[in-house]
C-alpha cells in the first residue's frame, strides 16, 4: 500500500514527510512516495500566460530546478534523521504542471494524498488537484507541523454535517479512526440536528466516540469548527470539503475555505 506525499517546497517538506509517515505507520506496512513536481516553464505544455507567469516566479523564488533541488535537499536531510522502523519513503521528481502531475500520480496511490500548505502557487494547484481531480482523501498539514515522536493520530475530531462529503470523509478516514485512542464527534448546531445521523457510521468504524455539540456563534462556521477541535484537544480534524464546486464556495464564503484559512492543525478532507 502506498501513500503519496506532495512536496511543494523545501520549507514544508519535513512537515509533509512527518505527516505522511505517521499516516502510513497507522496502516501497517504502507510506504510513502515523496513527489516533487518541477514546474519548469521551458519544459511544460501550458498556455503562454501560464508559462510567462512561471518565468516571473524565478525572480522571487529561484528557478524551477533550484526549487526542486532545494526540496530534494530537504528530503535527504529529513531522511537522514528518520528513526528506525519508520515506513519506507521513496523520492520521485517529475517535470510538468502541478495539477496534471498530481492528478495523474494520485491514481497510483492507494489511500491518501499528503500536502503541507505553503503560501505558493504550487501548493494551491496541488490542493486543487488533490481535492477536485482525484478520488483520494487529502491530509493537509501546516508547514511547520512536526510529528514529535507520534506514530499515530491519537485524538481525532470529526466534523459532522448533513453533506455527502462529510460521510465520504468519515469513510475515507476509517483506517486512522480505528487506530485512534480517542474520537470526538463535533456538531455545531442543535442537539436534534440531522447531521447527527452520521454517528452510527462512526459507531461502525470506532469502538466508541464522544459527542461534542455546541451552538453556532457566527457566520464563520469553518473557523468555529477548527476552534472546537482544538478546544477538545484533537490533533487532527476530519471534515468534508467543498459541498459545492470551488468557485461557488469562494463567492458565497464557503465553510471549507474558512476551515483552510483557520486551520493550524492537520486536516483530513474529502470532496
């Protein structure tokens, strides 16, 4: 079984690799492929506007090859410090556009796509591809996150909603929910909310879970969900992503966009 870790930059590579190996360890015997996409404007097939934009990036971020070399150096440094018994991690570098390569390579992953969020175009393109163009859940981690000895996500929070995406996310997270020491189901709303009908699904996956229901405080539901997950001490939040398409959610102020903006903890999301 293989997980795909998308390295979008050198700075966030340790966070991405840490998260990927923790996730792989919970699956037992899973390996990790660390994929770095080199978006080289001289060797990609894209619109003239896209190619020109990629060339402009070089002034502030260095050439595509320099960025790729930095990511590889970060991978080598991380690998040198990896402890014994860690899941195997293989390096792979491919020249192409971020979305096209991630979409294609995700088909070879068995369980999960892992991305650490840097404030770069590569991150945005990789996230878009992972969420909208694959059938895999995505584990999204802050760029400075570190495992600090974790071998699993011990306390997982699950955001309950009445969307099919929430059900999909819970089903996708099942292997990690089963390994968790503690699972908290969070619902922001009323105690008789239809979203609580997802609890039997959690019962079928986990030995047991706790219920955490709180009233909605304001319009920023995503930020409140992240805050509640942190308040109960969770180290990962499972949630559905983008009930509608991304453009509609952006225009209407969608919950997923707010979750991504507020999250300073790992997220396991599915569309």
